[in-house]
């Protein structure tokens, strides 16, 4: 197999301040499909073109933020191997039994040096993308809201992004795609990592407080869909942080905005295909603005400051 | 590593009837960059966003068609392993020394059951994509012609696509993404295979004559670029076979057209991301039209008949 | 006023073979809004961004085709003046009383030399575009189907297009924007006329039989919407005549397809802005293919032959 | 004629601080075509799809801003009539002889109540759009820079926009398309006026100082071209004021940015078609943000403050 080990981002578990307000937002404004609710009160969503049962889970809490972020791996054998590799690397792992999340197999959970809980799992029910595996159409009409194609990646903030990068590279098989350097010209301010040929599957920014969420990102299919997303955000009075614009990093086009609880999310499109024979792209500190927001070539104040 | 083994399509070697006519077409109309000529009279091209020295090579001959199609692999160690695996599988391989093609390392060449010559290699000079690895811009202005992002895949016609599929799956680590069945409901008429998360890296159609080329395909970044490509084809009196339209298979938007020597090429955009936990999508024979040309839902006469 | 006299195409009255099949098509596939039914059994539709009550009216009949096509004029005074001008020009006009069509004022109806019934009217109820005149949003979400912005123009086939052109120019104030010449290099095969700065508000093709409809055309906002329209046609098994492609004439991007009764319609986007200081663009007979279908540079057989 | 009187914006005369810097910007970054230089040292430009000799004229001066803005009228007879109408209305007019501007006929110049010089003229040499009137292609390849289709409109700042509006409506035949009200709910803060079916041909904002320029605007053909424009601005280190975004007013998508002398310009796309049977759209003061920048629903500080 050429795609091996960790496949892709699988689910993000997010805290919202008001559950029904959150459900309304993620269903009717972002346009995910609600796929279930569990006896812990969590509500499950998937993007329309995802086949697995869920990719976003929300629960009500007294502060926003992220509980955990998970990757799907190739098989149960790979899950066992990665669990062993993590332990061998010195990482404490925990097993969450199958079924603890709806339609989701056993999960291996561990804390990374930036303080976030990451999970691996091999099984989630294929509930389909609304089109059959035989003679499908090309998309599903009459979707509500922004209707992204899939949950694509997240950007997390925490202290020791160096050790986190090392863990993702050495144990989980991720590769460094792009980096922004700090003023010293050596230390990473931010790193973008991939486990596939996508320009990023997860990213980290160095930040004094551990375990913080910058954004969960959802994939759109065109720049015109990015415009439609911005229009729908305006119609629904969603607070836009930045965009529509383009990132220098990954070249993707993007909007950052906030859910009703203050969690930032991204709707984005594009970005180049990465292969492991590429060198990482490096942004020096004086170009951090262009790296993050390519058109304005400067950061907006919220980018570094506002996280949940 | 999560991307292992075979990375991606690397180069296609095409025969043209008139070299300078071919050079003019691939440079000024398709908009590739000419990167060199060798002492065999071959001319080398790359697409602007490719970093390796070449992805298309043309030579003058008395009939059009494809000489060989190559994949880049992860490393020299992988190259050695795959060569050994091929031999163990019963495939005769040949070594082409480094430098036989400009800026290209040693190649392992072998004939597949459909009669085509396939090559693997691990090294090709990174000549860059016109932008530095440090603080790059997002694209290169003032390109000529259609200017695709990269050479993406090819579709080959030959007899024993079953054995070819088995070889690509069992030795080279490819996966079946989509298939079109023949009237018997069992035999594959066409197969799409991937070595990454792209919906296809190579495809085959069952055909009475071995070793034939249906098309080499070049990636564009948007449906608007597909329109621009069609406009430029008209301005340059390029013979369009079909499109702009959409494929049902892969969902990509597309134009098929012919180079001045009669070799079909494709300029396309889009298609979903494939992961190995998906089942293959199957098109039954009565839906072959929709699978190939989604809008018209019928084949044009040339699709099955015209190959080089 | 700089826009005076005839404002724009106002309504098209089309015959369908099965009323409810037609209603379903125009409402759910083309995505017009049904705005009423009258006691003659006619069903009224408008496009979402039109403010007037109706722009398409269908009735059941034993053969498809067009009953009449109408233009809205600036005021009742203009209506009276144009009626007088028509009579002075030798055209017999008929008055259809206000209310004969729902929410539509008095109409002046007359037959043009190509055998079609044309109407002028000054009043149709502004029922709005789903957004208020005060602090509107920019579009209306959750529309069904293709959802064009407006009914834009029609192309009619008939014998004496020279006299029809003369009448539109000399009495109604239209201008010739583009023309395709016949093999003699002098006679018009086709003419495109405007009453605004649109590249066309009505067009005619010379044809042995009078009073025929080639297509009624609906405006989309982008080439991506043209793709979405083609996709929806495929999903709904609409018979596509040609496209997505581009016209040389007007430069618009386009799809021609057929309603369930065999009436051709167009969904299109784009085209340049015309001003009366431009000369008409002329297409010679050897370039008729490029004029009609710019990418293929040849007519499809149905373009000249299939009308209703 | 249905399009009568004033046809469209014809030319804008802009002051720059450094002529060659300005020439480089308007030619290589904005992508206009330089069409001439006169013995006053003025440099003339046109957008590629304009047929008339010039639409932008720049001269070197010690402060940026606009010298005059002109409209082309239908004929010399219309020019004479409008001059007479202006005088009858109490406006002092001046005749600028033919040839004072290159390839431009006699101009009627007058000062409007907001302190700006407006010109009317009937003749400017049709130098073509790079494509013949017979069998043209659909666009011109290998253009440099942003390459807008045409100079489209301008937004001017001055005191008495009420009297200016009255003059444009009552003498020049313009119509009010949209307005933003001040806090009193009665007074216009801003007005958008058209002389065609475009959503605006000129606009005014109430401002303490007369004769100021907010921006000259250039038309692009798609939202993707707006993205490309923003990318090129970044590559050329153009200072972007706002965008890519959408206006609520006119619904157009837009970028505001500054030329090297500090004159704001706009590259925009879209907007609805206006007809005189529409009521003006009104934005109340509490919605001024959404009217100007639809996505953020708030003004940026520069919008009202920075003019030249």
C-alpha cells in the first residue's frame, strides 16, 4: 500500500456553551448532517461527502474549546502497532472501548506535548455519502448552509510544538510541509504536518497556554463556494475573523469565523499536493503576515490572540 | 511514513510526428515549460508547479503513441525493493542507467500485461517551481497557454487489464478506486487505480490491441481554468474530442483533445479524495455513458475507438 | 432617461404536452418559482431575482412551441406611443386587456414577419425577489434546482428575418449586435438584437418555417453555476443538446437542453456589454461553427434542425 | 433607441506623484494597455476589452486625486443638446476642443455641486479590443497583470450630493439605484446612480471636503479573477484597503487597493442588472456596514476617511 498507517483526520470533539444553539449552527449554517445523539448528550455530525458516521461531535460545557481530535488509521493491526509504538516512545495511551462514541470502534487516546488529547481508531461505520457505490451521481442536491465536503484538519495552540512535531513525525509517520520561524530565525512559531498528500492534516502554533484550539477546518470545493460561505455567514450574522482571502502557507483560500460559542472554524479550498520528496517550505518571521494572510501580508490581531 | 512506496506519476514519453510542431504545441498551447533536449533528440517539459526537471518527454517518430510511463518512488531503497518484488512476481525488469534521461536517476523498466512499458525511479533533479522554498509567492504569473499544474495520470488501452491490475495492486501497492463493468456484469471494461489519495494515478481500458495510449492528463486548478483551456484550444485550432464536461468516474471536470500528432490529452480539474477504507465505485454497463461523460450520459464514438 | 422605450424581455408563453410534468420541470429542475395559475389553466413562473410576478407561462397543448414573447416597456405612455408607431409602420396590433394574464397590465400584441406573436406591456406587479428594498441580503438561500437569475432572451426561427430586424430596429429601438452571414456573404443567416446594453435581448435565425422556437434562455451568475446546471440536468435525466460550452457570438457560456415536451431552453452566463457606438460583429459562413459553439468550432446537427 | 443620451463612463483623469511609477503600476500591475502620451506629458491607457482609445489618463502632480471624469454620449447631437440642457439648468459649461486629449472629440466640461469636473463627449477613436469585428475570438491571451475588462465607474466624495444627484437625474438622465441613509433616516450619506442597466455608473458619498476621489473602478469577469487580482496585488506589494469581499450595495464582489500615489482603485465583478421599474434600494444607517462590506457587516476605518 502506498497510503499506509494514519489515513486522515477522523473526528473533532468540540465544546459549545449551548447545545441546541450549537446544533442549529453546525446543521443549518455550516451545513453538516446530524447523524446521532448519544446518552452523554453529545451530538454527532458528518459532512455530506464523508462516508463515515461522524467527524464532528459537540457537547455542552461551560467553556468552549476542543476535547480531543482523532485520526483514522488503516486497520486494527495498524492501530495496535501504533499503540505499541507510542508506548515504546514513552507516551501513555488509554483505550476507549468501541461504542463509547456512536458507530466508532476502539480508540487509542494519548496526550501530546502541547497538551491536546489525540486519538487513533480503525473503525467507524460507513453510512455513505448519500450516493450509492454503484452508478452514483456526482453530488447531493438540496443541502443546507455552507455544506463543506469534509472535516479536513485542525490548528492547535500549545507550548512544546517541537516535541509534538517529533512525536507526529517519528511515531505517527507525519511529515513537515511548512513552517513559520520566530524572530531568532531558528525556532518554529508554527508547523504544518501531513499524513497524506494534502498540504496539511494538522498544524500547531507555539503558544504560552497548552491545549488550546485555534480552528477546526472544513473543506469546500471551489473559491466560489468560499464566497457562498461568506455570504451565508453574513446572512446568519456569523462573526467573521478574516476572509475571504488566501493563505501563503498551503496557498489555500479561506475564511476564519466563529461558532456561536466562540470556537473558530475555517472554511477553505485549495492548496497544493505535497509529496515526501519536497523540502519543507519556510517562512521567516518578517514574512509571517504573508504566510498567514497572503493578500494583506499582515496578521490580524486575533490570529495569535484568540483561541478557545 | 504514511505516503510510502510509489509516490506519483513521474514522466510520460510520447511520440510525435513532427518534433518542432510538437514542441510548439506542448510549450505554447498546453503551456508546459521546456527544460531540456538530449542527444537522442528528445525534448523535455515540466508543468510549472512541478519541481522535478521533467514530466513529459517527446520524440519524433513515424507514428504517435506512448513509449513508456513512469512513477517516482520514495527512495532508492524502495526502488531496489520494488525491483526485487517485481522479479519475485515473475516480471522481467530492465535497468536504465542514471542520466539516460536528463536529470533522472536509474530507472527500472518492465512490460505490464497490457503491453505498456512502465518505469520506476527514485531521483529526478528538483529544479524548482519558479518560487523559492523560503517565503514563496502562491503562483507564477505570465505563463503561456493552458499552463496546467502538473502531469497527473494516464489512461492506457490494452488486452489483459485483469493481470495488469493484479500487478499494480499486489506488487506496486496501488488500489482500485472505480471500475466500469462489461455487459456480463462481471468483467472489468475499465479500471482506475491510485497510489495516493488522488482518485486516479493510472487507468486502463480493455482493448483488443496492446500498448495503446488513450490520453495523458494534466491537472488544472479550477473549472474556470478548464474553460480557459477550451478557449485557448479554440484559439489555437486544437481538435477537441469532448468537453468541457464532467466525468461520472472520479467526478472530475474535463476536456479531451488531440495534440497535432493525434495523441489525445486531457486537461482536467477536481475529483474526490480517495482513502483505502472506501469500497471501489462500480459502474454497470448500462451506465458507462454517465460514468465517462456525466452530462450527456452517453459515450462519444471516439472514446472507445480512437487511441494512439 | 438613458434607458428608454423597451426595457427588457418580460414573459414567454410556452406550450407543453403535459402540464404537471411541465410544472415539475420548470419548478424543481430549472428552479423557477411558481407564482400562480389562471382560469385558462396556465401556470405562471418567475426566476428568483426577478421582481415582476411572472416571466414564463406554460399551458398544455398537443404540440410544443411558443405562443408569444413579450417585452416590458418603460411606461403606459411609451406603450401607447409604440402601439401608434407600429400602426404607422403598417403593423396590425391587438389589445389584450389588463388581467388577461395574472398581475399583468394591458398588452399590445402583433405578429412580426417571422410569424411570431410579440407583445408589449408596461405593467406587471412587483412581487419582489424575496429580499426587501431596505437592507436586503445579496441572494436567497435554499432555492431548488438550477435557479437562474432571470429569463433573459429567446431565439426564434422564421422566414423573413430581414423585415423582422427592420421592425425591431426602426419601430422598437433595438440594435443589431451580431450577425452570421449565409454562404453568399450578404444575407443574414442569424441576427442578435438588443434593447439595452446586454449582448442580446432577442435573436432570430432564418428558417423555412415561420413561428418556430429555438430556445428561451435563462441567466446564471457564473460558469460554476453552468456546471451545476449541467450536473442537475444529468441527475434529472434532462436531455442536453450541447454544452457546457461557450458561444463565439456574445461570448456567453452555455448549455442547450430540452424540457420534457421537447422545447429547447438555454442556461447561460456572461457575454460582453454592448453600447451603440460599437459596430455589429459579423461571422462569415465558414465561421458559423465557431460563432455558435466556440470550442468545437462546428455546429451540432440539432442546432439548425430541431425547433418547436 | 432604448439606450439613449449618456452611454457610459468614458475616461478618468488621475494625478500621480511619479509618472513612470504610475505608468508601471497601471500597465504592469493593473494591466491596462498604454495607448499614447501627449505633449502635456499625460499618459493614456485603455482596458483590453474597451474599443475606444483611452479610459484612464494620468499626469504627474504634487498631490494625487482626480482632475476630471467623463461620460461618452450617444452622438454629437446629444452632446449639443445636453450642453444646452446644462446651461438651461444653470450650469456653466466649457468646451474643450477636439484633440486636446488624444483621439478624443470635443468635450463639454462642467463643475458639479460636489466640486468635481465632469465631462461629456461624443467621439473617441475606436482602436479596437485586439480582436476583429469579423470572426473574432472571445478574449485576448497573454495580457499582463490584473487586466480588467473596462474602466467601469467611480465613487466621488463631496459636500452637496443632493444637488449633484438632482443634476445627474434631471439633466443627464441618470437614475438612483441604491442609497445609504444617515442617522437621521432621511439624508443620503451615499448614492449610486446609473445611466444604463448597470447597478452603477457613478456614485457619491457626502463628505466635508469637495472634489475628492474615493476610487476609480475596473471591471473583472469573475470572482476567480478577483482572487487573481488580489494575488497579483500581493506579489506586487500593492497596499490592499479591503477585500476580496462583497458589497451589499450592488452585490458586487470587490477589492479596494491603492496605486503607488495613494489613489484608491477597485477591481470588482458582478452586481445585478438594474431597470427603471425598480425602486431604489435603501440602506439604513445601522446597516451601512453590511451595505458597504457585506461579509464583515462593518466599515473599515479607511472607507470614510481616506480619499485623494
